[in-house]
């Protein structure tokens, strides 16, 4: 499952961001690394959890035996889409909040 890789990659990005924040020349890049990876992880988790929560409650009788595969496909798409949406949101948030040089 993709979630086994998301948390270690997120921790690696946060650790790299913390190291970059320690150097004044790379401070902005470090803040971006921390914020973008954190927002991507949170939004990805929320979207995929929502798909699993609501997808199990929607009757998929019309789809028939393919309903499980449809739910798994939607779950994977929610993980990838959530990561992309969260990364863009984190980038735009940091860009708005950090003062210009």
C-alpha cells in the first residue's frame, strides 16, 4: 500500500527542511520543504480516508463485482491527487506568508 511509503518520505523531507533552515542561505528552501511536504501529506491522508470512509457506505450494487476494484482505484487516485493538491496549497501558502527578499 502506498501509505507505507508516505510517512517515511514525509519525515525525510521534514528532516531535510530542518537542516536547510539551519543555514541562512537556504532558509526559504527549508521552509518550503517542510510546508509543502506537510500539506501534501495531510491533504493526501484526508482525501484517501474520506474515500475509504464514504466509499464503503455508498451502495455500489450497480457496479457489481467490480465495486472493490473501483474503490481501490479511487483510493489510489485520492492519494496522488491529495498529494498534488496539498503540495500546491502548501507552496502558495508559504509564498503568501513569507516576506519577499
